[in-house]
């Protein structure tokens, strides 16, 4: 290239960044770029069943009214329990509970089972909504289910936040002085922490 001339640009050129060359990622695996993520435990109870599973596909949908969305496979037992109960909780756990989180991720729930207790997680009823709340949680959302929306093979559970609370380490944002989050590194990966 001559000094002062413009480089030729192709739409198909592999981009080089300060960290090296970038490669194409199969669009069917693009969701994996979101990892690592901090999981929350989605819980609900109906009749004698307490269902729970870690989720990472969740987001705040609206500030006013306060709405959250959780993406889940309709075939999951926890998803079915949320639909039947019409309410759910989201609880965040500290790294000290990483084994319990791994148990929730690797064991399917059964009718009549308390999956939280089977993972070693004691719980109580919510402050404003009749949902399971994990005793060791560092943060909690109690939600009523307002609607479900189908997106491909998943369904978005839309919840209206009726109560939210967290340990003192949360001061409008997390300070991470006390709370050490668990990280989910992907389905074929594992759970990790920053320490």
C-alpha cells in the first residue's frame, strides 16, 4: 500500500483487535457469548412441590411498573410450577453456596419434592408474595406472573416485582465488599467465582 492511499476494505475481512483475530461464531451458539453470567435461582411452589433452577437468561424489562423477564424452556418442571403458581422468586446466592447452585443445575425436580431443601438450601415464604425465598440469598425479587410470551423454543416469563431486597453490600449498585457472585460459564462449562 502506498503512503497516503486508502486501504481496501472487504465486508468479509477477519477483524483484528488488540487481543488478536476474531473468528466467526455459529449463530446457533451466539448466546454463549453472554457467558460468564451471574445466575439467579428461579423458585416457585405449587401444592406440595417446591421447584427451583438456576437461570441466566433474565433481565429487567421495565422500571415503572417494575417488570422482569425470565427465559425458560416450557418443558422444565420449574417452568411448569411457575405457570401453575402464577408467581415466582429470583434469589441470588454468594459463592459459599456454589455447591447448592450446582446441585440445582444438575438435578431434575420431582412432583412433591422440595428441590431447594434437597440442595441444602433452607427457605421461608416471601414478605409480600407466597413464594419460596432462600434463607442464604444475598438479593431477592418476589414476583407475580403477569404473562408469558413464546420466543422460539423458550418462553418468557414476565413478572411484576412486588418486593425486592438485598444485603447491605447493595447500595444502589453492588459494592462487592461482602458479596462474591457465582459465575455460570456455559452449559458445557461449570460454575466459577472471581476469587
